[in-house]
């Protein structure tokens, strides 16, 4: 047991790596009803199916299956819509606007970073949020992927982050919403 720590373990600076980085967060007004935009988003980015890899003969087949399924570059791995305060009636001050957070990504792309640093999975898949504004329209919220992946200090991972920026920009074009210029640099 390290000296000076009678009940637990003391961490030295060699045990903990601290990375501080900044990121741009984009909040995009869609000017479309929440339920309509969510439906279009979920059509453009389909739910992943394990059939993409179960029974595949090799990685090349997984890549081909995934490319065919992720027509706009991404798949949905999870959708979260259960908020602890939702559906509580008679309580004042609660905001019951709808919202959905997604885990959106592409396992083929994620693998190209994972091989260099498994820790990238804290940012992959991406975590976009679609929420309802006060008028009932959808707002699309996401952080710029390249900011997150550049923070790993590995050029190979940073390049994948830039690729994800471009794929995200293309998805936003498909969804016919404004594309932040920071995604197309």
C-alpha cells in the first residue's frame, strides 16, 4: 500500500492522464415539427441490426453489409427517451418537451480508431440529441466529432474525426437542415 494512504490507494501522476479540450456544440433549428423530423432522421439513420455481422464470413462481409445498411454513413445503436421527470402531472415548473438522445455511429469506422486507442469509445458512437423547442419544432444538437477525437493526440484518430465531420455534414444536407461551416473545413 502506498505510504500516506492508510485505507485506499493513492494515485500518482503516472496513474492518471488528464486531457482538457474544447469542443463546438451545434444546436440546429430544423423548423420542422418534432415528430416529423424524428421520423425523417430515423429513416435516414436506421437502427443497427446484428445481422450485419452475425453469420458474416469475414470482416470484408461485415464492411459490405454495414455500407449497404448505413446509406448515409451512420446507424442508430440506441435511442433514449425516458427522462425521470417526464409524465409527472400536477407538478409545476417541469418542462415536458419531448427529446431523444441517440447513440449514432458506424462500427466499421469506430474500429479504425479503436485499434489505436480503445478509449475512443467514450466518444464513439456519437451522441446527437433531438429535442422539441417551445413551438413544437425539432432542434438537432451535436458536438463536433473532430474536436473530441483530436483530443487523443493521435493523428490517425484525428483524421477519422474529420471524416466524421464530413459525414455528419452530409447527413445534415440529406435532412435538409443548415450545415455548420465548422463541419466542412
